[in-house]
């Protein structure tokens, strides 16, 4: 796997040619620790050295030039803020690469280090929009030498997942200030799906469904006696039923899959014939990223849920499913793998839904910052990214920290302030918070300006309840929410019912995708990174959810109240009202490509 950015590559080539002549040579054996855990992370056990011959792709994330440290994020806020003159004027990939370029001399120095260790320059390429030097197929021995590391094969004691990681790693002193992080090193975590089995099973709901009978009246909008949240009900509730997409030839909705999970087109066809009978010719495109798996006869629940609801709600908008791979034996990282791919694409879907997240507590901060930067690049390119907020309320289990106190936690990458975090609701008339809706505060990312006022109002209401159990200065989660309970899906020809923010995320993504459809059909810029708009004028297009709570960590959790809350965010979408807000915003025709 090698992705080139032409301009950066030619710089690299020029530097490689010039580097031999340079006299300056730092001491490459002067290694300083970059990141290390005290012990092997909980629930992982070493299986010893990886098989001989194992190679890994090493991603060396470079920092941008110091005086332009904030250029990318400043640009993100300008192009995403309806009140800014640059609103909707999204950048090209080349312009983004320019914003993040490292200081002059960086490539030269890194290459001299690689040469010292005998890594051929042919294995080095620029990836991730110009933020990263990727070293392809590095042997474990070489990786250990480059990073003063001890890569081993680790197994997760519950899931049996295996990864190749190191408990710590170092870099030469001369590179410390230039490199943000190296992946994969000390981040052992894997994003997990956010669905759960229903607590209450009614006999009919999970009964097997053989062949759909055409014309069978499956959904009843006015009555909820089938106790299921169907696409028709969601379209009715969020008011998209009347909307006729007009830019399906230029719009797309992307669904990201990890863990080698993928959907079944056959299940989708069956689902459509039952739940969206006017859209039975809706088809998904499967894109296999970095060796991602695909066997249509062996679909998984999450990708089926995501693609079935995306297609049934946004039809006829094309749905693209990314089956992300990560090399043999867990040598690559899921998020880095997908982001490296998507940032090279010339036609990125305008809306992207991700239902896989991981416990923020297990993630090295530089890794989190690096991934979050990649998501901000998607925003600068004009892409709206929606990510599940998690299914454990304020936290699962006891949540006791080393010092004995109870502390709530949140999930990543939903805690990244440059994505839109999606929580869950249930019931209707009125909707209330789903008790599992992931919500709270990051311990890594500080509070972004766009939610300063909304979160401050909530904290004032909260007073000193839970003081010390959450981080009062950081990013609040979620931003928005939608129905998350009892979604029927088709899996291997059978009807199943699932719940979770895994279900609400593609639901919100579909509504946003329809708004983008409208904007594209009018020749206007798409919505891009949503939050500055949502916390501004967009708020009036949402239905505030004001009751329910998200218990966890042996507490009652937070309560949904008027305004923003760390249970349901700002509320659930009302497509018709959002459309009116979009019509009123002075959106310039943009460079969304
Ligand atoms: C993990 O492997 C063990 C032993 O091979 C097996 O008993 C167990 O069922 C596996 N667990 C999962 C979740 O696959
Ligand atoms: C609170 O969040 C900030 C980032 O906003 C972080 O720097 C700090 O370490 C967090 N505090 C704790 C106790 O985790």
C-alpha cells in the first residue's frame, strides 16, 4: 500500500538526492522515550515475538511548521462557520497538504535516520494528506532498532484479537520535536461496534422472516404496537418522507467498517423490499481498503444495520461501504488504515457514518491527537463525519481510578472536537434519552469554542453534582442524537432487532446526507464539518430532548434538560426545519468536489 501526494513526493525525492551531500549528522543512537506504558495494557497478553518474516507499515506522523501549528484548525473553523466569509469554501487536497507541511529540513533529517538503519528510500512515501511518512514493509528487527522498541504479538484475553504492538518506544533526540507520534506502537485498542441486544424481546420481533411477500404492510406509522423503529417511522419522525433527492448522481453517503466486517447485498435487497419497497434497486458499493475482507455470504450485524438504514432513509443516494483491512496479524491500525485511504480519494462522500469507537482511557494522547487531526482534514475538505457516542451512558462498570475515585469516561474518536458525536433516544411524543446513550466529557480534548456557551449553561444547571467525576473544561459529548432502540434489520435472511448508538448514527447521517443532496442540487456548498453550524443557527432545526438520563459508573448519570446536555446533545433532527435554516444561511457556492 503506497499513496503518493505528487507535490510532496517530488520534494521528498529532491531531498533524498541532496541528503548525501549534507555534513550534519545527529547522533542516531541518542534515543529518548516517546511513549511508554508502565505495563502491558489490561486484558492483553504477550504471545512472544511475531512470526519471523512479519513486516509492518510504520506511520511517522510529522508536526506541521511551528508558526502554522493552528493553520489547519483555523481554516476548519472558517470554512465551517456560517458567519465567516470563507464558509463553504472547502479546500482541495493539495491546499490541505500545504497547510500541514512540516518545517523545511524535516524529510532530510528523517531520511538520514532511515539510512542509518538501512531502510531503503523506496519504501518511504507521503500519506495521510501530507502529515505522515509511511515506511512500508519494515521488518520487526528493523522496527525495533528504529524505535528502540520491542514489538510482540499480543492477544486480547476476551476477544482473542491479536495485534503486533510494543509497550514503549523511543526516538532519537534530534527527531523528538518533529514527530508527533508513530503508529502502530503503544495503542493496543480496537474500535468496537455500538450495538446491543434488546433487553426486552417480544416473540414476533425476532421471528424468522422467510421471503418478503410483496405489498406486505409491515410498518404502521401511527401505532407502535410492533414496537419497532422502522425506516418509515424514522422518515416520518425526522420529516424526510416528503423529500425527493435530486442530486443522487453527485452525492454519496459513506459507511465505515472495521474488524473485517461487511454487509450482505442480498440482505439489503430483502430489507429494502420489506421496508422501502419503492427503493428495491438501491445498491451499495463495497470498497475494500488495505486488504479489507468481503464475503457476501458471511455478513456482520453492524455493517448490515448501517447500510440498510442508510439506504432505506437516503435512497436513491448511493451508499458506499468501506471494508477496512489492516494487514496480517494486526500489524496496522484500523483508523490509520482507513484515514490513509480516504484522504487520497478525489471524490470523498459528503457524509460519512462511523459506528465503531473505543474507550478513550486506553488511548495514548498523541495518537488521539493525530487521528483527530486527520478528521479535521476531512472537515476542511467539506465532509460531514458522524460518529456513535457509545452505549454505556457515562461509563460501564465501577469506573474507579487508581486513586480510588469514580470517574466517568468517554469514547474515541467521537470525543474528537472535529467530528459530530451522535447519542441515542427512544419513545416519541415526546422522544426521551435512551438510557444507554453515551455522553459526558473527554479527558483528552479541551472544550471547543463552538460549544462553550451551550456546555456552560448545562454545567451551571448541574451545579456541584458529580464534581471531580467528569472533566469540566473539556469537550462535551454528544452533539446530536436520534432514535436508537429496536431497529429491525435483516441478517442472513432473518429478521433481528438491534439497539444502540450504532443505529442512531447512520440515521442522523442519512438526514444530513439529504440536506447535502438539497444543497448540491442548488449548486451550493455542502454542510462540511457540522458543529459550528449546529451550535449556531442549526440548533433551531433540532428538537430538544428534555427528559431521560444516561446512568453508568454506579451513578444515575447525567439528565437530559432544556438546551444541550451530555446525554442527547442538542437534540434530534427535524429535516424540514433544518432545510429552512439551510435556505436562510448565506451559503456560498463552494469548492466541494
Ligand atoms: C478464544 O479462544 C479460546 C481458546 O482458543 C476459546 O475457548 C474462546 O471461545 C475464544 N473466544 C472468543 C471470543 O472467540
Ligand atoms: C481534563 O481535560 C483536559 C483537556 O481538556 C486534559 O488536559 C486534562 O488532563 C483532563 N483532566 C483529567 C483529570 O483527566
